[in-house]
C-alpha cells in the first residue's frame, strides 16, 4: 500500500483527530448538537511540487518515522437546535432544529512509520496529528422556517 492510500485510510479511521469548533448566528439562541464528518479524499503535499519537506522525526535499527502533510476533503453535517426565551413564562422554548451540510478542506499533518530493509521501504503505520478547524455559519434558522408548506394556506 502506498503513502496516499495509507494516509487516506488513516484519515477515514482517525476522523476524531479532526476537531470542529462551530459558531453560528441566529435570531434564536442556537446550540450546536454535533458534527458528522466523512473524509471524501486527501491530497498529499509532494516535496518537489509544493516546496513541502518530509521531516525525519526518528530513525533506529531499520525503522524510521517521517512527518508528512496534506489536505483532507470532508463532507460535514452540523446539527443545531434552537430556543427562544419566553418572557411570560421566564423559560426557554424549543423552536426546532436544522442540519447544515458543507464541504470543507482541512490541512493536516501525520506521521508515517516505515521499515527499511534490503527490499526497500515498507509502510508500517500512519498516525494523524490532531488539528482544529473552525466553522462559522451566519443567519441560520430552524428547518420549519424555510419550508414553504408552512406558509401556504390550504
């Protein structure tokens, strides 16, 4: 398995290494309820083409750990719930929810462990380094507010 395939597999199995910090603006009090992220693909920074470097982190007795970088393409679904303060009852009232889908690209770094022997290099494992990605959504609203069936008299 080559580095691209190994890094893609690692990204798909280590999605928890990508932390999403979500902010949103709304006319209601809004709470992010969770992010579902799926890795569609990755691209690796190739040293000759991008000027990136491969840094050797350690090497010992036929084994090396090399740091690499790339960009992961994600499809994300962010779930929100909405509330409005009811001044008469002095309590928050649920106003609904929504899910917003988006495609994002996130730069990341990883460590690949390789075994070095007479036959050449063999990939032994890939670990992604944690990364935080910030998302901001403007003027979001509950699903029912953008559903035309809610505004049509029948």
